[in-house]
C-alpha cells in the first residue's frame, strides 16, 4: 500500500515536471547543421519530455498492478477464513512468533505451526491454483 502511494506521488511529481518542460519548436532552414555531435536545446527538451512520459506510463502500470495484487490478496485472505488469515498476517506481516500466536489463540506451538502451514498452503492454492498443489494431492484421471 505504501509503495503504491509513493508511486502515485511520483506520478504527480512527474506530471508537474512534464507540464513545466516547455515545448520548443525547431526552425528548419537551408543552413547546415554545423556537424557537432551535441543535441540542440530543442532536442534536449524533446528527449526530456519523452523520458518523463515514459516514466509516467511505467508508474501507471505499476500502480495498476499493485491494485490488482492487493485485490487478489484481499480475496485470498477472505477465502481462507478469518482465523487462518489472522494467523498468516500475524506471523508473516506483523512478525509475531508462532509461540505468541499459539498463546493468543489457544494452540500449542506444534498445533499453530501446522495450522499456519495449512493456511499458507490454502492461500497459495487460491492465488496460484493447481500449480500450488502438493504432488501427493494431484490426482490424474485416466
């Protein structure tokens, strides 16, 4: 969530910067270009505008992908149930130990580890589907 907010702020900054870069107009004539390898001020401004547009477009895609993944995770946590979601969030997001989670929810250390493992597997199956199944769970129908 914080990453997405940062990217949105960066997109807004890029948009303001893009608006501040003037659009220069080249004057073409019959005189020779001078043969120097340096770009003109007009070419530098055009290159800067193109780079800013590209940066903005990349961030737009990043923000959309983060939103898609957040929605997927939200649905996945809903699908595995409130207690399993709480266990996984406590351990993997908040950094709580299995001992602490077990004490809080009334499970032994071994019991909460098993429950956490099953919950993580259920979450993975929701997100990745068939690819997340353990080999012994795959049944091929002939």
